[in-house]
C-alpha cells in the first residue's frame, strides 16, 4: 500500500533566481521552451516558468537535436549573472531532458514581444496565445486585483460566501437574463448575487464574493461581456452609503500597494502606470454631467443616465482638474436604479447610490439598500413589480435587517482599464459574447 505525500515542495521559479537566492548554484528547472535561438557557437533557450522567463545559454553539443519551441523540459545548470538577460541572471546549461514534445508547431510566434493579431484571431487561438508573456501578465495583474480584494476584506472582518448562480428571479430586472429549463421549471442564470449577499448581511454583517455573473444583453461593444467576474461586497450597520465607498477606497489603496510590491515584472512588461488612489473625488450625478457638458461643449441628452462619452469626459475632467484616475459619481436618479436602491430622503428622485469611474469608464456600481420591509414593498409596487414573486428575498426585510449597502466591481473591465486595453474581451481568459461560445 502507498500513501500520498503530506506535502510536495514548490518547484523553483524565476523570482528566486532573479532575487539572487541561487547565485552560483547548480539547479534543475522544469518549464517550457519559450524561444530557441541558435547562434553558431552558442545556443540560447528561453525557459518559460510559472512566474517569468529565464535565459539559458547552452553549448551546441548539449542541445538535443529534437528540441523545439514548446517542448516541456528539465534543464540543469549553474545560475550566473548576466546584465543583458531578463532579471539580470542566466543559466549555464549542463543538461537538457525533454519531458514532452509538441505534435505541431505554434500557429503564431508567441515569443515575439508583440503578436499584432486582430482580437478575433487572437481569441480563436486563445489556448496557445495566452502563453505569450505579455498576455500572461494581464492575467497575473488580474490575479493581483482579486487577491487584494480577498486580503483587504478579510482583514476588515468580511466573510467570503458562495451563492447560487441558478436562480428563480433576476436581481436586476429587465429582459437581459438567460433563461433555463430547470427540471421543467423556469429558472435563470444569476445577473448578480444581490439578493443572497443582502441575505447574508443578516447572518455575518459583512460578506464578499468573487464569482461569475451573466447578462443576456445583445451587444457588441468593447466594454461588455455576457459572462464576467464580479467582485461583490455587502456590509451592515452602515451610517451612509459613503461607508461603502470608503471600503472600496481602502481596497484600491491595498490593491495598488500589492501590485507595486509583488507584480513589478508584469507591470513593467505591460508598461502599466498604476493609478492615483490616495484622493478620490466625489461628485453628484447631476453636477458631474453639468461640469463635463460645460467644459467639453457636449449637450446633455439623457438626464437619467451617463452615456459612455459622458463617462469619458467626466474622467477627463477630474484627471485634468484634480490629477485623479478615479471619481465617485453619487446620487443616481431613482428611475435608473434597481428597486432595492434606497431613495434619498431629501429628494426621492435620486438614490443613495454611486458609480466608480476609472479612467473614464464605470467599473463599480453600489449604494445603500432599502432595509425596511414596508419601504421595499412600496417601492416594488411603484415600479409595477409583484412583491409575492420575491417572497424569499423579502423574508429578510420582514424579519429585520440593519442599514446596509454594498457594491459590485467588474474584474475584467477593471483589468482592461488598468492595463490600457482597448477591449474588455482582452482582459477575459475565454470571453463569452454574442458570437463566441468557444474556446
């Protein structure tokens, strides 16, 4: 009888080599041949590791004849300084053992700094294009954003939850919802964890979730996906919706700090400039529209919502006036906010809600929720809804809820803005849109 090991050692990576921890030592590294250059008297193998790419110098007699790009290999050699190599280190090869060999060559030269593919071609070849170092860095930074969200909220007393994605009613209303046949009953894919995260405020006070949400919108724009990852939080015992904004500002500061400390190579590879997060301006919806319209001479066409060009102009205004990459736009009209948004008691035409714009694009929607049962039922009725269809949701209001609020941040859209990508699909591993169901 055999037993599984209690633990397996972490394989050596690029960061340990670049940090000088193995200088002068002979090490064995496992990875993929990212690039192979034969220059007469010396051969160069770029070894792609989980956290970077290491230059390996190899005498021709030690280079296996069958070695090609994307071979999985184990390379043994001595770590030495080389200022011209990535990370300032290289491996003087002593032996190369081939672990597996591809059946066909790569369809695109992923070792090039820029692939220069149109987005549709790139997405069709996604399983291999993601191996390119620049592509990979986008998703390492995305990992950092999600990691920062979990770290910060856990430290602030939030509990991570996991809510169902097959639901009996849409949280956001409207027709943009995927319908399912659930064993003969009507069901939907969740547009948001809204009902469930509010429910869990009554249990844990402060909760968060990182999970997919689904929107059946028939769009083809550079800012929308039909399935995206939402970073959601909900918190109880708030004094105002500004408490929710303060938590998001804290998360953003932690996020930038983490990326700066631990993702420097990926930031440099993509030439990313981290945003200013120390001071985030806050402006009312109607005031933001007025300021942007006056400065950039664009008339206000929709008094109840922000058009994409208006978001760009508001972001531009606060960048020019305050040097700000983010701006909180507050007090959105009640007409354009969901039924659970609390109206401003001083002017019920507006809600105690906000959007966060990042470099001219909305990445977060949040605000204070209605916690009183009668107030929630009344607002549903005013919007022409049927409260009896939301009996399980209204149970939390009927049996007591604290003042609470929350937000949802779109991870892919945030990543796209951070990395300066033109299309949100480039910030999604395997995007789903009107036409794409694979890979």
